[in-house]
C-alpha cells in the first residue's frame, strides 16, 4: 500500500518533525509514503476569513497535487475537515453561481480519499498498537475539528492507550475548545487566551508531563501559554509519540 502525505503548511513551516514522524510511523507499518511537491496550503485561512473566491485556486492546486493517490494522509484534523467538509460546499456554491462543475467535481474526487492520521491508522490499516514506546504521563486534548468536524471519537485515545510505557490520564473538560480557532485567536486575543488558560490549567491538574493533540495549530497556542506560565509540561503532536520506539526514541 502507498499513501500520500499532506503535511500542511503549518507543519511544513513550523513543525517539520511531525511530518517526519508520520513518515517513520507509516513506513514502520509497511506503508510506502509519497510526498507530492506541488502541495501547498489547502486554503483554510482564506476560507475561514471569508475569502471564498481566493480559496478556489488553492483548492484546485490541492486537488491536482493528490489526484493520483488512493490515500491522502494528514496529521491535521482541521485541514482534513477543510477538504472533506468545505471543499464540497465551495464546489456547490460555484456551480450555483453558474461557474460550472469543475470545483464540485474536484471536491467529489478528492474528499473521500483524505484521512486524518488516526482515521487512517485505525480504519484503513486496522491497527491501534503501532509498536510505539513513550515512557511518560500524557493527557490528550481533542481539537474541535477532529472531535466535531471529523468525528474522530476515541481513535486517538485508543492509539495512545496502546503505547508501551505511556500513562494516559483523562483531561477534565477535554471537549471544550482551547481557544485557538485560527483567525479567532487573532481577532479575539483576550477571549482566546482565557480559553487557552482554562485548558492548560486543567491539563496541569492531571499531573501529566505531556499535553498531546492531533493538530499543531492548537498545540502551538497551548504550548505558548504553557511556556509563558513557566510550566514544565510540553505540548506534543500525537504522531511524534506514535513514531517513538525503544530503538528510536523521541529526540
């Protein structure tokens, strides 16, 4: 089996270790990984800010970049949700405006092939124990797009629970938003900070060493707040935990 990695622009620019971790993990599980160099931003920042027409060229580019791949895997629930939920809406609106079916056809062809990482592991590969080793206490924050948009459910927690040496503790108020919300954090910084502070306070109360999540955008927000609070806890993407083994531990 082969799959394409949709690394996302946030990970590519700021968290390359997450992309590397996904490749290590998938290859360990017998999946060949392709990286289409033509991939770019999926258009989520533009679309969420109300610039639908400016999103369309990025939608076309993304559809072309992954046209030949049966599986497109991304370590980002928000970007997966953008393609699966919003690309079809953009296509329908373009068609309703009399601009043809090109975008709707592109969305229909791409959306069913896009998987958030934990979906791909559990639903496609049929695994929860990926052979990982991470001897630390971890609490998990489910980001809104994965929780509500994609309906990831307990997939991430099942994967974490199977990691050797990992002590998974419950996060109080786990389903509450962390306050990031992309441009929401820019437009409403005080509210965003207050929500994030509630989240890291709840996480600190668990005694965990690591606050884990599946979206680096939310983790960037939370890790910034943790560092400002001089907390010893650190935020870490789930892929990096799953990629770690006894032979090749997390750096």
